[in-house]
């Protein structure tokens, strides 16, 4: 099931991709919320921020980076969504003969100690249903909550990386969105990272300018327009 859009105000996105931390500040540019602006963005290199499975390492330096961003750009909000990349989270795709499978059919895919969720994506060309599964251990969520307390920020959501591409894809399609077209695009392009041409974002988001990683911007924007807790 697709999550309800809620992009009514400015919002901060922190994308953790060790050893770097990307922070974005998005805001609506028009009252109809059809255009947006990237008010500010900054990339930090965090020593010791490693790709440790299911771990948030060197959170102290990450807190300092967040403080620097807030002091430098002075956004009117301290609400953040955090995006996690593998292997700091567990994510993969599965197909099912059922469009509405039982929880037990999906939860068996998660390793012990992982609390996960699954999201219907679209039908496949062989008449099955494609689902996205993602999860983290409880202690990782607690680490992010502790980081928020130290940084004096409000974490609105913890989100997985790949799902951001799908939300951006659907936003770009607008009323023309069809699950069957998404299915065909997935079959053609194979990976979520290839679903969206980042150049299209220049027509939706103002003040993009030069970006070190346009794929990360695509994911951050998809997370912004949703702003719902996923993990």
C-alpha cells in the first residue's frame, strides 16, 4: 500500500551513507505543493561512520554535523527523517502469489531479531505481486532515538533507501500513475535506482544546482513527500 502524502511544510532529511552524511532541507515552493525548493544541503564526512551491519557508529560526530547544519542554515524546523542504507538495515524484494498475503507469509523472510515491515509495490509480468521488505533490530532504532536526544531534534521517521525511489517515481507520474506501468519499468530497468531520471527533478525542485549524488537527492525527495514512519 502506498503511503499518504503529507508534504505541507519544510522538512529536514538526513541520509546516512557511511562514511558520509547528507543533510537536505526541503520546503514547498507553491501553495498547491506542486513545486518544491531545496533550501539547503550539505555533505559531511564522518570519520568512523562505518558500514557496520545494523549499527549506528560514531553517533557523536553525526550529532556535531547536525548541530553544524542547524547553526549554519537556521531552518525553522528541527524535524528530521533519517534514511538508512544497507547493510545498516535489512531490505530486499520478494514476489507472492497473493496480493494481500498473511503477515506470517512475509515475516518468515526476516532473520531473527529483526523487526520488519513489507510494502506492496506492483503486479509483475507473470501475474504475481512484488513486495518490498525492510527491517532493523530494535536497538538500532533506540540508537537513532538517542542521537535525536543528543542533537535536540525530532525524528519524524526512519526510512529505507530503496523505497524513496518508488515514492519519487509515483510523484513524478502524478495522476497518470499506473501499477502496470511501474511493473513494466521495473522489468525493463531491473533496479529501483534506475526508475527515475534525476534530471527530471530539476523541473520539480528549485535550487538544485550541483549535487554530489543525484540518486541520493532522488531518495531524499521521495522521503520528503511522504514523511511517514516506515521502520
